[in-house]
């Protein structure tokens, strides 16, 4: 994100943003883990919006439409210098389109 300044307090969540190609790619990276956690294959899997949190890397809090409900995913992207992959660190089920993304 070189050249982009994001207004946020350290450790706080950013404002809500619409999902873009980067968020789609990140959610696809963890789709297998999401399906394992919810116990089923997800035919519909479409990120809608997200917030981020800067830690020792970035936490992505993403709302994903899975057809009959929405999921809130927390995905951790470690610092690039670690060489570690992104990982699904938590997930909330039973969400609606109107539910706000908050820290979990």
C-alpha cells in the first residue's frame, strides 16, 4: 500500500469499504478453511465489504455473502517479510446484510 495514507488509529478498525479485487483474492485464499469450519461446500461465496486493523500484519474483517446468510471472516495477513500465508483466524455465522462488521 505504498503511497496510500489510511486514516486509522493503531489497532483500531478502518471505516467500512466495499470489497474489491484484492479482498476477493484474499477471501478465495481462505475459502477451503471457511468451508471446513462451516462444514459444507459454499456455492455462493461473494465478499461484500470489509474493514482492516493494523497489527503485526493486517487483520481483514470481511462480510461474505454465502447465499442463505452472511459470514463475517477475520483473516490475518502477516508481514510480507515472514513469508507466511494468510490465515482464517475466526469466523461468525448467522449474519445478515445489515449486521455491522465489528471486532471479534
